[in-house]
C-alpha cells in the first residue's frame, strides 16, 4: 500500500475568510483532519477551519497533544508521540491535513512534525497590520519577527519594525517604556473577540496568548 501524504495547512490568523482557497480545498480533499490539541472542541485552528468550510465537521479527527511548555524533554516526547500517530495514519494510505494557525512556517508547532507538503496561510502579523490600518514596513525598513515569550529588551534594539508574537506583555510594555518607543497591539486577530489597540500603552486589562505587538520604531512617550 502506498503511504499517504501529510499536509501542513495554515488557516490564517483568525478570520475564516482569510483561510486560502487552496487550504480549504486541500483540507476537504484529505481523509483525516489532525489538530494540535488534546481536545478538538477547544482547538482554535479547527474552529477557524470550520468557519471557512463547515463540511469539515464530517471528517474524522485526530487529536495531537502539543503542550505549551519549554521543557525540552516533555516537548521531545510529545513530538515523538505526535509523529507516531500521524505515521500510523499515513501508513494506511490516508492523506492527512494538519491544521495550524497562521502559516505553518512561522513559529508553528506543525514544523516539528512536518513530513512532506506545507500549504501556506495568512500570517497573523499581516492580519494584525491590516486590522490596525498600518504598513508593516516601507522603503528600506527591516522587518523582524520575534517570539515574544522571551525577554524582549535585546530584540527591541534591532533596527526597523519589530513584530512580537505570542507576547510576554508585561515585559514588552516595561521594555518599551524604558526605550520611549511606541507600539500597537492586536489580540485575537480576525476572531469574533478581536481587540485592536492602536496605542499599546492604552492596554488596561490582561490580554490572552494570541496577542501580537507591532513596534514601528518611532520614539516618543509610551
């Protein structure tokens, strides 16, 4: 029996209308939908995909637990188990669609399980820039994409525009104030509960994991 193919499919930042036609077509053509969550009902990527193509609800689902941790041993074990689950389905000749937020090539858990083909998606930082009504970069500006779960101070010294993803908000705000830099933020970009903060300093309440900060590089009172 010929092995199936694994497709890493990016569903975009949150708005189902930003899921590409190719991503929808590929997901519908696959035999099985895999999601990076132990509970499919709580998987954000699946909710987005169902918003774009409700008929995906009829597809068999495979849950792949991908814990949010920095424990290297725990991560390695989850990757090993996840890969084994996918390989078992592929060995049966099934084509598997693994859903992931944004684009599979940008800070995606899917990359650790990647086998053959990646279907690109709209990145969250492009969606956030559109929601804010700003450009990400112009002329000769550099653009830096930074995992915001780590200390931001050094990253914020980079020239040009900085995008802080999955953000450590208190540390980022503190670093921005120290630098006198301005920033904007979008929480849950493209989703029903999207919140847009043109001025990051105006944030007065706790923000969730899907928060993205764009630092344009200007320096003034934050």
